[in-house]
C-alpha cells in the first residue's frame, strides 16, 4: 500500500504541504472531527438520531481542512493520491504524541 516507502517519507511529503501554522491548526482540529464523524455514522445504524451530528462533524472537519489549505495556498495531498487520507491521520497521531 505504501509502495515500499517508509512512513517517514510519506509524512515528510505531507508536512511539506502543511507548513503554515494556521493550516496545521485547522488539521489538528479537522482530522479528529472527521474520524469521530465516521464512528458516529457507524453507530447511527443502531441509533438513527446520530446521523445529523455525524454529518455535522464530518462537514465541519472538512471545512477546517479546506480552510487550512486555502490559507496555505495548496491543494490537499489526497486529491493527487487518496492514500494521503491515511497519512494525514498518521501525521495527526504523531503531532498529538509530540505535544
């Protein structure tokens, strides 16, 4: 899946397109919102009342992501390679561990 490249190489590329502090902050907020929304959507199978909050979290998370890229002046990496959706999550986990 990673084309034989180490995670560090993927993270380095991800970080190069996420240099602006506001973009990084938007991603630190947006990525967990998206992850939580996916979990909430899965739970909505049994609790239909969760659909609306899950959708709201999902849209808010992506709004943060795209706002950050507007400030950065770059397109999200996943638009060129969808594997960067997972790389972004891995980057977020590393950022949280370092703080």
